[in-house]
């Protein structure tokens, strides 16, 4: 898949300092602001993030399917008021070197020359799953900060129960905290994760989320310690002053406009889509 660097948007200003001087949490750096566009017209905004198995593996972009199709996931109704469907997406990556606090704006086409989509859908559930992956050819000008699926950097085997806090880290109404850094919306687990199944790999959260947060990573974030599963038992890990988080999945929207209940596609579904993206990625030849 090719990428193109567009002209710098006028509101894409550098953050006033580096990630270190601003004391940003690592998950803050992982959520990416995206704009869905038809040619040069912005239709909507949302959130995306990168995933990889580990620090040496392939890396892909993950977002909601309805973001790239421009259609309601269940009804198929066009989401844009002017009836347009996106044909490209603008992604705001962190620019190298990271300490400058700047963004690299990349335009990614959504369709091939033959009209087929570039995105990769869930290998079993297909269009029924509201998440997709996009493969990119990475250059040295982009700093990649993925969620790692196969390491304890983002998955510490944290025990998550109903009514415990979770955070949706994205861009409600296209808003940012500063620059293109996301906003943390925090709510609660609304069910047990143990009842998630392969045929329905979703769970519910109770969180005041809004449009623009579609595609956001959902994590459980704890400071000073957390409970974890160990040898089929729950134990407590205490580390004063340190933070830990568990990557839980991708937020895809509220169950209806009158409710704060939101649907999250479980990390297991993200793993399956990422595996399909790895297979679809052209292999390097000697």
C-alpha cells in the first residue's frame, strides 16, 4: 500500500514540549487521530492505533470498519450528511525524532486501482466485525508506538471484573487535549470478560463516550499496583509509583444514542485481524 504526505493542515501544530517534559503516559502516545475524507473533503474524524506482536514483528494500523466504509455498521446507512463515502484517510502519526513533539500527516488511500478495499477484515466474521487492519510501508520519518499483543508491555494479565474502571483513549468530537494528543474517557466494565466467546468477541462498558472515539483503544489502567491472574488464582502486584495497563480491545460505539453502554471488540478479535494483516502483507524478496 502506498502512502502520500499531504500539505500540513493549518491546525497541526507541535505540542509545547516533548513526551518527557509533558510527562505523558505511554498509552496517550498510542492513540492516533484520523480523518476520513472523500478526495480533499473531510467527512468525519475518529481514532486508530497500531498493533504488533512484539518489538520485532510486523506493525499494522487498527480502526473500526465503519470508519473506513463510511456506513453504519449494522444498517449500512451512509454516515456522512452529504452522502459521500471516504476514499482516503488522513493519519496523524508521531514524527521522528519523538522529542520534538511534532506530527507527520500521512494520506492513505482506502481503495486499490480495481476498486477493491485496502483494509483487511476479520478472517472469520468478515463484515460483521467492526474492526479492520491497514498495512503500511513504514518510513524512517514516523515513530511507531503500537500496542504489543504478545508481550507484557501492554498485557500484564490483569484481573478485570465488572464495575472496575476502564479508559477509552481517543478524540471525542475531534477534540484533543493539546496538539493531536487524545482525551481519556473513563468508565466501568459492564460485564465479565469470561463470557466473551469466539463467535461474539465483544463486551460492554459503561462510559460516556461520543462520536470521534470510534476506533479508540480500551485499556484498564492502574497505578501503584493491580490484581492479576497467576496459576489460576488472583494475586496482587504492588509497585509504588508505577503504572501498568491491560489492553482490552477496540471501542466501536454506543449500543444506542440514548445509552452510555458502549461495545468493545475484544483483544482476541484484534489478534485475529492482525494475523490476517500479517498474511496479506507482501513478503520481502532478496
